[in-house]
């Protein structure tokens, strides 16, 4: 087990020629062409891949734990396009980028672990450092990245639009993607935060999103999921009033554990599983939802936290209060949204697009974690060899919060280096959703 040994121990470790990782194969990209069920357990493999040579500005991380994000579902279903297309386009730049065009792709956009190698141009990090990997891969020489990395034309999602992501025994990351691991967290707790936690922070808190203020009523769709469970916490921590929309009583109980007092079941507003509701159904559901929110909070929502997409976007635009903001970072039910534009322009509402987070936003998210302001949303946990099963759980929307994957960590509960902080915050507070894991979880 890699722990708090001195840096020279890590510098002297021999890296293997291959390592175990959850990966896709280019030869499989057509396997779901006529399939009714694009079961990711058929495409996502766990086995040996080649260890690449790190570039001068990169580090090699021994990955203790990772987690499942929805982009791994997209990758493993080869939709909306095979991610090998991204790898080929990136590799065409030549130089170190050429390593990414391989017949395999190591997926995973989250990781927590130990630095074991640093490139010749890396000065801030050293072997032995405990880190989490922030999954935004940018060109630091592009001027706009110094204002906001998410505006860079070369911004890529690590482990989705690049190779050698976080769901393996090792990962390759740029030094500019690292954030110190909160020392009071276990490996698996730390690993479920970077992508979803920082994305929710940017959407709600920072200057690039909806700019939530104290007292704001915030409607959170999918509040029991990976993104939504962090959104609920940011709203509560910032003095707002979260209103959660969930799909079951089990998920309603989960968001209540996160401190959300106003919880709406989708069935209460007549929202079916139809990803393409009619305009009449959209307005009717919006009216029912608006009445519930006003009854429980006294006002329409100032902010709507959107990532569901086609099935809910029209309702979001309708239900947001006058002058309110719909902030969106995704479209899991479809990218082409329909809404009644009268409710946008005549009531002076705004739609804000948000994608990922820059490194400063990731660091601020980590600071809130270290202070105990927000906590990890880990529920289910699986070993690396069962990564496909873990991804299937997310694909079927059967999960609560985040689904973690143990990689090199031999068991849960390791990696804590500040036990006094953990004791002060309370281990039970740090794991509010663990009891919602399925029986198949660790």
C-alpha cells in the first residue's frame, strides 16, 4: 500500500510496462449499431494496457480510487460518437499528443491517488504527494485559459476526450490538473468529488454560473444523482433554499439526508419518462411544479439547476421566476430542447451554459470539503474488476449520489492523514449516502 513514505521511495519505484485499467477497444465501436440495449458491461473491459511515457509537464499517479461519471456511459455506448474520434483528432497535433491515439482508451474522469513520477518541467508536485485529479485538460499556452480555462479551444475532458484516464491502477495527468487531496477523506471519498463537485460549484457559486445569493430558491433536477447531490449542498451551504426533484421515495430520503427539506417526486407533477413531452404537458407540469414551490418556499425559483435536458428544459424555462436563471451543463435525455420562448423573453429570464470547472473553481471546491462545508456523496463502491457493473448502475439511473471504484486501494477506509479533522467533522456526516448502496456494493 502506498502511504506516507518519503519521496525517494516513490522515485525509486519501477513502473510496470502494463497496468490494469477499465478501457474500451476501437474494434468494438460498431457493436451496438442495432442493439436495443447498449449494455456497457459488454463494451467496458478491465485488463492490461500499455504504460505510456509521461510528457515533461505531466505526472504519473498511482490511482487509489476513481468514480463513475455519465461521460463514461457515453464513451462505453459510443454515443453520440465514438470517443476514439476525439483521440484521433487530438493525436493529429503530433508530439506528445500522438500517444493518445491507441486501439484502446482508458476511461474515467475522476481519480484520487499518489504521485509516483513527475515530468522534467513539473515543479509544484513531487512523488509521494496525495492528490485528486481535476479532469479539465487545457493548453496553458492558450491566452484565454488564463482568464478562464473552460473557454480554451483546446479544453478537453480527461478520460473522455483524452486517453489514460482515472479508472485504472495508474493515470497520466498534466500537473495543472492536480489539487491536494483533502487529508481527512479516504481515497474513495475524495475520488467522487472532482468532476461533479466542481461542476456544481461553477454552476451555482462562482462568477461564471448563476451567481447564487443567500435566500435564493434553487430548483435542482436529479437532486439524488452525482451532480444534484452536490448542488443541494452548495445551495444549503450558501444560504439558499434547495428544492429537489427526484424519481422515487428512496431518492427523496437520500436528498433529505443532505439537508434538503423541500422534495418533489416527479409523479407529483405528472412528469412521465417520455423524453419528448408535448408543449401542453410541459406547461401543465410547470404549473403544478410552480404551485408546489411557491407553497413550500413563498416564491418562484430564482435559479434552476439543469442537466437533464430535453425532458425537463421546457419546464425549467417556464418555472423559473421573473428575471431568474436556468443554468445548464448537460442533456442526459436529449440535446435538442423545446421551450416556449415567451416565458424567457417576456419575463426577462436567462439561460447560462456551464461546462466543467476551471482549476481555481476546483480548488475552491476542495477548500469547502476540507472545511466540512460540503461532504462527499459516495453511495456504492466497487472494485476495479467490477467497473463495468458500476457503470451499468449509472447507465440505468439506479444509483444514488456517486458510485466509486477502488483501484490500487486494497479496501475502503484508507488514505486519511488528518484523523483529527475527520473526527471533528464526524465520519457519519462524511458519508450521508452510504446506506443507499445496493447489496452488490462493497
